């Protein structure tokens, strides 16, 4: 627990964001001056309780962090802090250094807490394209280490090259969500329903989904479709006839032949058959994902992925045999019980298959995931991702002639680390870049799907969300369509 006392909320968001980057998963409780004084003399409080105090004065902020029987650190910053546009970074650097001094450690991304760091360098590139200059500026501005500055710049250069190749802002992309999975993974908080229990909903779900897709195809018929991404869940958790139904409906409603990219996230190896791979290939799908997450069987068993390492390799072989020449594989760093030696072995076995893309997720402990709900059971095993793991990934991908091409960060990642995608040159995932760069509308259909509407002239983004519950989505499909109608019929 962290007790927070401040006489202004001027930088409340920044205080909390940087505090949680250092004190992962802790709760911050703002208290009054009277409660603060009472807590200081109380003998019933936990030894680990941390006190944070920020005092806003004229052109100065004083900060202090301490525990009752531990370290005490203080610092201040003098600036026109009410002018956020010009002095927010000054305040954030002050906060970061204060927390770093108290915790006696530094964070690879420094004071940066935003989820899309490449946007910063993309903006700077409008006035400076020198790699060394951009990396140095990034490291000094955000107190980030050199490797993260280099990684961010490399991704930004790759994204800019692809984004500048076409007027994507005049187009849209389509996301289709299939919320079924063979089983629910321990760490997962996505909208997914085990096929063994909810298989009888597949038909009614597709009926509702097709109704939503039909509306979107009509509402967007005047716009060019950039990419189609079928995700989940696990789309290949559908049985073969249902998967064929889905592919047929996509072809009926959308100009598949002219899209720049058509991806299906096959995902779970235990959902993949040769029949399903052939259905996808004949439907014009160019890219598939086969996601091992780890190549350690004991970890797979622990996290609830009901497949073997050998099934992963067999699924990959089937995808190649079916004719797919762009295959992505996902791995997760920081899984329960794993350390850097496990990541090294997973990388070695994964690269033996020669995937075209590698997506690397740092374990995020989501509120709704069973891993969080049952944390006491797994606490001793959950060490989280480390920067050493991600450095190892970066070095291994360089050796495999893979380049980083998209990246994002999210809450609840221990160490404030990143998720990142690597690709063999020329086989980057366009949809991944478009959703990160927010250059166009991403119209999303299905339970739990989130549609993003981009208004570039107004520098504004709006969202409409579909309900997550499977039965509610089926029953309320007209309402889901109406939510889109408010934006698409404009």
C-alpha cells in the first residue's frame, strides 16, 4: 500500500503512473493531512507501507518518499509547472529521479509511461532524420537507456516507410472477432469462451456476426478496404464447416481480392488441422499466426494451453504444406516459472522452424485473468518479464535477419516493458502497424470487439465497443449495429 498526500492534483496522473512503474501492483491511497499525521504515529501499519508527499508551491514542487523504518528520499523541481506543454517533461524527470533514488533502480524506458513511444520519434522525424540524433534526444528527454532508444527509432523508421507508401488514412481496415478457444489460458483476459462448453453457440454467434458484417459492408462501400484481420479468441477453434461459412461470408461481403492483407490468427496449435489450413488458403488468406507462447511443456501445462510442443511444430508444418509463406509466431516472456534460460530455448526451437514474423509479449497481469484472481497460488512463480529477456530476443532476431516493425506498451507489465513485433524484411504485418499508428478507421465486428474511428482534421479518436458476453452479443446485435451507425452513417 502507498499513502499519497498532495496539496494539488496538477500532476496527479504523472505521479501515479510513475509510482506504479516502480511499485508494481501496489494500491495508491490518497489521504488527508490529518490521516497522514495519524498514520505516522500508528503502530498497527505494515512495515512495507510507503508514504509519498508532494507539495505544490509557486513555481516549485517538493517531493518526498519514505517508509516508517526504511529509506527516505526527497527532491524538488523549479519551473513554470502550470505550463504543461513546455514543462511537463521537467516535472516527469523530477518524479522519475525521485522514485529511482528511493527504489535504487532505473527503468529501461525511463520516465516514459505512454503506450506508443514510437509516436514521439515519428513526430521528431518531421524535422530530423538522423538516427544517432533521434536516439540521443529520446534517451536524454525520457531518461531511457540506449537500447530502448535504438529500438524505438528502428521501429519508427520501419513504420514511416510503410505508412508513407500509401494514403491509408483514406481507407479502413476490418477486424472480425471469433471469441472461442479450446481452453482459457491462465494469463488471458480477452473475450473467449471454451469451445467444449460453448460449441452450441457457434451457429447463432455467426448469424449475429454476419448481420453486423453486412451492415459494415454497406456502410463502408464507398471506402477502400486496406486489410482484414480475423482474431479472437482463436478463429480456428471454429469447426471446419463453420470456418468455411465465415470465409464464404467474408468473400460475399468484402472485396477480398483487392485488400492488401488478409490475416487469420490461427493461434492455438491444438485447434489447427490440415483441413482448416486448406480452407483458409483457398479463401485467399495470406498470413496466419501459430502461437506457441513457450516451448516448455511444463509451462504449457501450468498456463492451461492444452497442446504439446510437438503439436506446435506439426501445426507449423501443416501451414507451410498448405502454402502459407507468411507465418507469425507469438511468444510470451515472463510466464510463471520461466527465466532467461527458458526464453533462450524457446527462441532456439522457434527459429528452427524459420517463422516470417515473431511477436513477443511481455506478460501483463490483467485484472480479469485467472492468473491475477488466483495470484496467491502462483505468486512464487511469477517473476515477470525482464529487460534481459527482451534484449536476448532483440539480439536473436537480428541474427535471424528480422527487424522490429511495430511496438506498444500496456499497463500491468512488470518492469514497464514492451510488446514488440519482428519481421523478415517485406513480410511485416500491415494491420499491426495501422492499428498502432491510428491513421485510419478500424471497424471491428464480434463480441468484445472495439471499433476505432479516426478524425485526423480534429486530431480526435472515438471508439464504440461491442458487449463481451457471448449471449448478450447474440441477443443485442441490433444495438451493436446502432452503436456503429452513430459514426458510420455520418
